């Protein structure tokens, strides 16, 4: 599988992504042809090689006249549908535009159908979104991965006045996306950059195992005082480990003053609320007190809810949160017949194509009780039956 990795250490914008695509070998002429297919009037493309703090990168500028009409979501959708583009590209581009319009609608309290992309901004937005989607498609990228996105600080001037960084629409678009605070004064993630990251990215987190083929850099418009403002795009062949990779969150807290009888209902509550796993670890804390560390593994989207449960149902005053990558074997549930009755097994596929099976404990316990035998006898019967069926 051909995969790509976006290293967004100093940010992402639509023009940075277009620059990175051209830098890794997507022909500049193809982007010009995409612009022509959109039929959005007099639009010029300026592509330059620039240096950003010692790193040579490709900088893209989409230039259009100030006489472009005001366009809303319906107008941009119509442009995409009327362009000579693959249907899959059209669908993804419209979904991205819808996502952007919904964020602006939520922030400004205006219905989606009344959101207008300003003259030049509408041209930039549609060229960036459609161009990036076509670029990844023509480079035959089957999966895009990305680092966590930078959450910078400061303020930015907009037509709505001076807003905090990230602007409210960008902050909303970054919901459920892994972010990391950076010591940069200024906007690092633009609305189009945030929408593209959400639209094209299969997985956020660490770089997947791959054999690197190409590395390119897309330059941002601003210069940061202590680091290059570039987006790095790495393309290669997936190493094919056969493992499923997920970016998950771990919530942790240390407790030394809680009734141990409260842990059982707490763990039940956390599991029912969507925790993937909950475990307790004995620790030695300050003042020589024995304590317990609670760890909760979860999807990032469930972290807020589970964090609230920890704060409510335990004596802790704070919860730590870390981001981790989980590598797991693909698995499926199968049922085998034994002399004691049917037993379900989790069957995992190893990277070399072989399999291993783990019988479900509840099934083993139930069949053991029904037949007056030990759980281990039922367990071995299930594994033997599975092995014989391969």
C-alpha cells in the first residue's frame, strides 16, 4: 500500500499542502488544469522555490482578481459538480466544503445556507481542497497519516475583528483531532488546512512503518523566528506489518485516600461509558502512603466523558492525559463445536498469516458448569477443535 505522512510541526494550510504535493513530484501543470476545470474566472497560479530557515520548499499562491462574486456553499458545490472531475473527488470536496461551512455557521450563529465565502477566500478554498484531493489521488496514495496538529497562541485579524488563535472556526474543526501546544505566536492551522487534515487523514499519530520514496516540503506564507514554516510530506510503501494502528488516549490519576470498595463500581461505570480498558496499579506515594493508579484507555472522542467520570466518582483532584499508539492484530469472532457445546473464540491473524485463538471465558465457564467439568478442560477442547479445523 502506498501511504503518505504529513508532518505538521509548524502547521498546515491549503497552499502548504499544494506546495508539498508539487514538491514530491505532482506536476504543477496538473494543478493548473484542475483550476481550469473549475471555471472560476481569472485565476493565476504562482509557484516558487523558497528557503524557510535553511529548508528549500515549494510555495504556492493562488491569485485571483478582486472582482470575484460572493459565493456560498451552494455556489461552490455547483462549481464542483459542474467540473470535469471524478465523482469520488467531487463527493469528498463537497463533504469538505460542507464541513467548513458548518463550522462557520456554528461559530457565527448563521444558517449554513447563508454562509458566504469571501471573494478571494472562496477561490483559495475551492482550489486548495479540490487540488489537494486530485493530487493525492493522482499520486496513488491509498492512506494518509498525520502528526498531531499544532495549537499555537496569540491573535489574528479577521473581518470579524481580532480573534484568538486558533480562530473559533478552526478550534471547532480541530475537535476530536489530536493537537499539541506549540510556542508559536500566530496562526499555524488555517480553516482550509484543518478541513483538509480531517478529510484526507486516515490516522493521526506517529509515522506509520514505510519504505520512504519521496519527501517534499510546502512553504507557508509567514516566517517564524526560530523554526522553518514548512509542511513536510513523506510518501512511501507501507511496511505491511499486518497490524492495526490506532491513536488512543490514556487517562491516569493517583489515589491514596479512597475506600477500596468503590473501585469495582467505578470500573463498571468507566467500561459502560466506552473505556477500552481500565486497570489499577499499586503505587507508593508521598508521605509514604500506599496508593492506587487508575489508568483508562479510550478513544480520543470519549476522553472528555471518561475524564468527568474519574473526577466525579473518585477522590482525585486531577487527571493526566497522554496520547499513545496502539498496534493490534486484526481479529474476528468465531464459534467452534466441542463435546461440551459451542464455544466462541477471538481469532487473531499474525503478520505472517498464521492465526491464534483465545476462547471466550464466559462460554468456557458456562459449558463447564453445564457438564460438571473444569474450565480448563473446556478451554483446551475449544482450542483443539479450532486447530483441527484449520
